[in-house]
């Protein structure tokens, strides 16, 4: 809701899991991805690694979010 309420930001899509996130990013080529660490099928860390390793996504930036206070996630 916060992003959609900003006049200069646009939500380009939403994925239910990490695998869908990869497909969506490759298809839509967003400027920024807000990635959750914990997702079904493939977690956000693995999905982020795959996105960043893909030559089609060199301009995509990823911001990873979590509510977990675990050093391994940081």
C-alpha cells in the first residue's frame, strides 16, 4: 500500500514464492525488487542469487526484507 500510494513508484508485480519471483523479474525487468527472505518453494536468498547471476538482470537492484533477527540471514 505504501508503494502504491507514492506518485513516483509503481508496483510491477507480486510473486508468491522465489521461483515465481525469478520469472517475474526476468519478464518485467524492474528497477528494484523487494524480496522477502522466507518464501515457499525457493527462499529469497536463493532467488536473489539467481536473479543477480542472470545476464538479463544486470540493472536490477534487490532490497531484501525480513522480520527475523538471525545472523545467518544478515
